């Protein structure tokens, strides 16, 4: 099993469900950026985060109401970097 897969399993164990892994806002956790089993900013990460935003709009609103900047989940700089990688 790859390291990224083991991290994903640890995040599932910690949070209890895929939904909670997607909505995790424990940004100071050293595993946070790898919680999807892929690196923060990769095409796969961006797609999974976009899917989570669509799938859980009420929960995203709750995070915003708590003062959590949910755009941190999908920063425009990351999207630009992924777009540039896909162009090459």
C-alpha cells in the first residue's frame, strides 16, 4: 500500500466517514493536504474538492458560518497551477 493510501485510511479512521474527510477543516494537521490520498493541488485533489463542494453545500455553508474560509480548500492559485500543468 502506498503512503498516500495509508494517509487516506488514517484520515477515514480519524474522521469516521468519507464525507467528514472531505469537509475536514483541521488545517494544522500534517496529513490534511493528503487526506484525499493525493497531494493538495493535483488534478485529482481539485476534482475531489469540487465534487465535495457540490455534494455538501449545506455543510460548506456551516463551515463558512463558523468563520472558516472554505476557499482555502480550493485556492485559485492551486487551480491556476493545475491548469498550467494540464496545458503542458
